[in-house]
C-alpha cells in the first residue's frame, strides 16, 4: 500500500516535471492554475484539515501575497523576467507577518465563529485594497512588470515551474507537519481542543504556527499568480471563490490527509477551467462547485482518500493519522 | 504541606453559585474521593484546579504555589493531569497515538521532530499493555468501547507522569469487568506514588478505593474523613447518601 502510494507520487511528480515538454504551450496555463490550486489546497489543509479550523478567508492571504510581491517589485524597480520570482519568499514573509495579528484575533474563536471571522477579514481586506489607492492602486489595480523576451510559447513555462516548486514546497511542509509532534498536537486539537490543552498541548501556539505557515504558503502562491496575470485587482485576488475553491478541493480529496487536497485540486480545477472555457463568462463552474459540494456532503463526507483507504487492505495504525473519522464527517 | 489546596474558593455563573467558600486539601500519596449530588460543584472544582475556569475568589495552590490564572496546558506541565466526565479521547487518532499526544517535548526542535521516538512508542505500548489494551494499539480510539475509552483516557493522563491526577467519574457507565481493571490501575499507580482526586457517584467504587472522602453539597464541603466515618455522618446522609 505504502509502496504503491510512493510509486504513484513519484510518477505524478515526474509527469508534472515533464509536462511542459509534451503539451501544447497554449494549454499550459491549465497546468499553471491546477498546480496553483494543488499548492493552495495543500497549504489550507495545514490549518483547515489537520487542525480543524475552517478558514474561508484564505483568499485574503492570497491577495496579500499578490499585492506584496507587486509592491516590492515596483519599489525595488525589478524588471520583468526571473527577478520577481526570486522575490516570492519575501511575499511569503510579508503574508506571514500579516497573518500574525489576524490569527491572534481569529484563533480566539472556534467553529462557526472562526469561519465568520475569517470571512470578515477577507472582505475587510478587499475593501481596504479598494480604498487604499495610494498603496494598491485601488480599483485601477496594481501592475507588475511584463517579462521581456518570453515569447507566447514560453511565457507560461517559468510560471508553471514556479507553481510546481510552490506546490512541492507546500506538500513538503504539509508532510513534515503531519509526521511531527506538532502535527500530532494539531490532530489532537482538531479532535478535542480542550482535552488536548488538558494534556499539555500548547493549543494557541500550535494553532498559530499552523495558521501562519498556511498563510505564508498561500501568500507566496498569490505572489506568483499576481505576476502571472501582471495586474492585480481587489476583486480578482481577494476573491471569495479562490478561498472556497481551496477548501472544496481539500474536502473533496480528504481534508486532514496529505494526498487528499492534491487529488481534489487535480480533479476540480481542470474541470472548472474546461467549463469556464466552454461556456465563457457564464460562470457555470459555480454550478459544478455547488454539485461537487453536495456530492461531498452527501456521499463522501470524509473525502475520496479516506473513503478509498477504508476499502483497501492496510495497517490500521496508519489509518488514524489520515483523518479517518468513525463518527462522521471530517 | 498538602499537595493541592483550595482555600475559600468561590465560583458563580451568573446567578448560579457553583462553588462557594470551598476549602479542601489533597495530601500527597492519597486517593481522595470527592462525592456529592449532581450540581454540587464537583466538576467545576476540577475546572478551577486545571485552569479551565478562574475562581471569583479564594486561592488554589499546588505544592504551595498559586496556580490561579494558569492555562490548562501550563497546569498540566506542573504535574496535574485530569480526565473528563464522558470518556473523552481523540477519536480519529489510534489508541497508541492518543498516548503519544501528552508526552512532553522540549523546544521548537522537539516539536518539529517526528511524532514518536522509539522510547516514546515503547512507553506508550507498555502503558497499553498495563491497561490491557495492547491488542488495540492501532485501533482508532473512536471505535473503542466506552470502558476502553475510560482506560485509554487514564493511560493518556499517566503518560506525562503527573504527580496529581483528577479523575472525573472514572467508573461512570463502565461494565463491572472493566470497572475492576480501572480500580486496579488506580491502585497500582497510587502505589507508585501518584496522588488521585476522584469524583465518582459509584459509592462502592469510592468506598473501596478512596481515603479520605470529601462530600460536597451546594458548592461547599460538608464532611470529610475516612469512608466509614463519612458514610455515617448525618449531614451526608441528609444531603446525599440518605436519598
């Protein structure tokens, strides 16, 4: 079982590395956006899946990353090319710094209240981004330098590999967290926070760490996206649909598992893009989202990966870490 | 000096008086029973000791040091463990992982290291063996029976090697076979030097296991002493046992 999973992961990784060499450059943007959501859903899973704190406001951190990188690049006068991509970690650091006060407030609440606080944060940020014209350009948007010399057949390739690197980073961090003592504490908090505290788990510090790490990863991905689209507007980068998409993908694949968010993103994002391309601006993919949401709630409350794991012969000892829930929905 | 001491502790929830002018001491090495009718403030007292609630008045000391205002995890690190009324485990973790959660680690590097060292896992398996749950190590805790969860909860508390353990109704809803296992585990751990404060409604369990016994009524102690003495106390008979 474990060997098969490793083999599948290696094949997937090799396939992802080689994809730009074999697909038509005109459709590589599907790969860019799919990898973006692999990273986003995986990063969200660290706080939402492992810790059980369902943030619907992570699009706010995505937007902070997008604006932060644009502002840094503009301030430093970095020309288009690889330079802005090298500054992506700075966008992550700025997003992490912004996540500290947000987490300090939001993580004092739990369950539905936490969800509402994170949504409120995202909309406040959107309003701020619209109104702080001197900083963000307001509704006029904030421009990135356009890469010079990257032809139409090549322009997606650097962004593809940047997104691939960030997705791999998010997966690496998620894997590390999950196998660590920190991760065990997060899973305990997810199951019963009061009892975890009574057993010595520093719940506030653990949650804060998960929240900030998750936000920083999302912020870095937001930075690359901002550069990819070259112009960022409040309603496009602080978009509730981005936040909902990463959550839905994680739940579809299996929140609280390592592979679940990856699977969810690989299934949902290409389907969403296909609908968007086929039906133009009708936003029919929202209907798909609603349908997927209903299917997940009704048929796969724990997501695909935990449901599959239950049907395969496996070591029961490994089962517990994956978010398998004998009592109901994850 | 008592291991745990409460002096004139009071706690109100709005107009409801949960605990009032409550003073009691738990001596080191004892298994102290805390009994009383429903709503007499027993669980609130546990919450006050373990940092889940802050008292409105009075003092709570552990080894002579005030523990008022400390968060539950800090109280735990001082050496006080507790269980909850309804056999709370981490249902989506295995029995083994449930025992690994409370094992303390030092520093950031300790938290970032693997969830289990070989030594920690060996200790957890020994604890499962001691509790008679060795065969269930890989089982999700949520799939265990109620009594097995009670045992696992006790085991988890013991993994941090506490000096004082507060058990909230360890016998509640447990079948007679497992009840004896729980009592035997408590006796064995007490023999190793662990002090217990036990809230329990099962009088046979309390009278067999605990000495002294403290009786709480309407948030304040009305009697305390050896089980036989408490059992014969007219105030206790009137408030609780005589019913």
